[in-house]
C-alpha cells in the first residue's frame, strides 16, 4: 500500500509546504484582534491575531517594526498586510506583517479611550499637577514643523502682541517619526542649562488641524509622558477648536488653535502700557488727594494746639532749677575732691616715702637671708639622700663583683652563660672584666672526660695555636 508514493523527509516536506503557502498567499490582508503581544530583545515583535473562531500567529521583523504607523497594543483591532509563511520548528503557519493599521475609526477611538483611561488612572491628567503659566516669558520654545503655517501664525501673533525671543525645535507633526521627535523635543528643551542657548520659560506644542489619523502622534503615550514630565509649563495647541488629543489633557493649558496659544503666552504690550499709564495717573491723583487731606488735617490740629511759649514754659523752668542744682552739686563735689587730693599729697611727701622704702628694704633683706638658709638646708638633705642611693646602687651593681676578681661570661648571641652546661663545645665566648672584655673559646673537655665540666688542668698547648680555655 503506497509503494509507488514518493518518500519525503520531514525537512523536505516542511520546505515544500513553505513554498506552497508563500506562493499562494504572497500578499494578504488579515483583520483581527491583537493578543499575546511580546516585544523581543532582538527588536522583533510577536503576537497573535484572533477572532471569535481562530487564531493566527504573527511576527513583525525589527526593521519593519520601526516603520509601522502605529505601535501594536493588546486588544487593538487591526488590519495587517503581509505574506503567509510557515515555521518548520513548530509546524505552524504565520503571517509576516509588513503594514499595520487600525480596523476603522471605531477601533481607533476605542484604543484612544482605553489609553486615556489608563493614563488618567496614573494621575497624569489631574488638575492639581498643572502649573500656572508665566505672565511674561522671556524665551518661548515652540515645537512644530518649520515649514507649515503654524509657526508663521505664532510669530505673527507674538509680534503683534508682545515681541519675545522664540526658539523653534523643528519636528515632524505627522507620520511615523512624529511621536518620537515631539517627545525628544520636549525632553530636549527641559535639558537646556542656559550656557549655549537660554532655557525657555514656556513651551508651545503646535500643529494645524487634520483627521484623527493625522493627529495620532499627539495621542502617543511617549508624547503624553514627556509632556507630563516637563518642568517647563506647556501649552498644547494641536488641531482646531473641535480636535482633542491626549496631550491636551496633560498640558498645563490647552489652546484651541496655535494662534490662541500665542495670545495666551503673552499679554498685549499696548494694553499693558495703557494700564501702566492708568495706574500712574491713579497713583498721582491718590497721592495729591492724600497730601491735601493731610495738609488740611494739620491746619485743623494747629488751630487747637497751645502757643509754643506756653508749651515750653514749664520745661524751661524745670531746666533752670535743674541747672542751679547741678552747679551747686558740682561745687560741693569739687571741694570734697580737693580735700582728698590734699590728704593724698601729704601722704606722698619725700621723707615718708624714704622711711617706707627703708622699712621694706630691711624686710626684704631678712626674707632673702631666710630663703638662702632654707635653700642650702634642702640642697644638703638632697645631696645626702643622693649619696646614699649611689652607695646602694654600687652595692647592688654587678661591676662591684667584677672588681673583686670575677668575670661575666656571654655567648656569641650576647646571652649570659650562668652554667657550664650551657656552654657548647667550640663556642666563642666573651669575658667581661672590671676594666674591659676578652674574647675566648670553649674546647669542650673537662675533668673525668665530661665535656663542659671544670676539673684537672689539661696540658698547655703551644702558644699561638689556640686561645686557651676558661675551663
């Protein structure tokens, strides 16, 4: 049975199936819901396309993933364009996606609503985190296309209202690169340190009107998070009055049009000047009226005040009395001090001083003599004590013993040899006498043939051939 059928290996059959599938379905469009989304570290994207009855594996290679118009998200209903292929490793077929788009406006709006709710749950849209815009910014950073009408409208409106310095960060406002460039521009302005270019006091993200698909870059999560992280106050001016994007919810102020953003960014210079002139006039009128009121009040007070002679009569009389008392007190104090000075002068006469100095000199001589006697007695006592200590030290010192004919034996290592047994045969010794030291050596022989012991004298060796032995 089947004897005439050709035989395939598993690899051959898998390759044949791959060719058939790729030839038959070279270009297909598949609609389904994304699930099991995985962004691999290699840059490839893997997910499943499913409907209510079947599941199809899908893969987007790294180079294609960077060019997709939309970023894949779980739960999004999309239409994928690509080709079918097989993967022999798991015996399954899959679609290799080349293009991806949302399946209709309803699916797009549903995805945006789901993203809005998720970001709102994180607190990015809370009104408490929105900051007040500066009243008159010195530098304004504008993030928009450099070739569109938006930047011209903003510059024209700023020039009419209040000319300010504008830094333009050119970006694409539509297409695949738009979201990344807008997010990078917001982060870039915030990274300015003011060295090469001044740091903006206010940012404006602007774009003209368009369809929902055209404004998708300003619904991108990366753009929303960059606007939320901006330390510089930000105005969103994307689209027309009826257009709403997610960046509008996170911005510190939403302007219906780019022109309205410029109007909100700066006040009208002419209005400010008129207001300042009005304030100046009001200030001058208030000041004049205040001065007139105070002058009139001062005149009224002057009418009820008593005359100057009356006001100063009593104080002047008290001053006269105090002057008389002060003069009398000064005279009495001067007389008292003159008497004290005269008494002190009498005590300081020359004869009294000489007598006092003579008495003090006698006392000093007596004290000097007593101090000399006391010092001599203490020195004699200390000298006797020192002599007794010296005698005691001489009695305890081994040098006194050496003076009586004894010797101190040290080995080659400098240690004292107190026993004959501690001396090694042939060891070099040092004999310390009272008047110096002598080198010697041990021959290792003693009485009774015991080495290192003292005994009968041995025959003398020839002079000059040996140093001799202590033992």
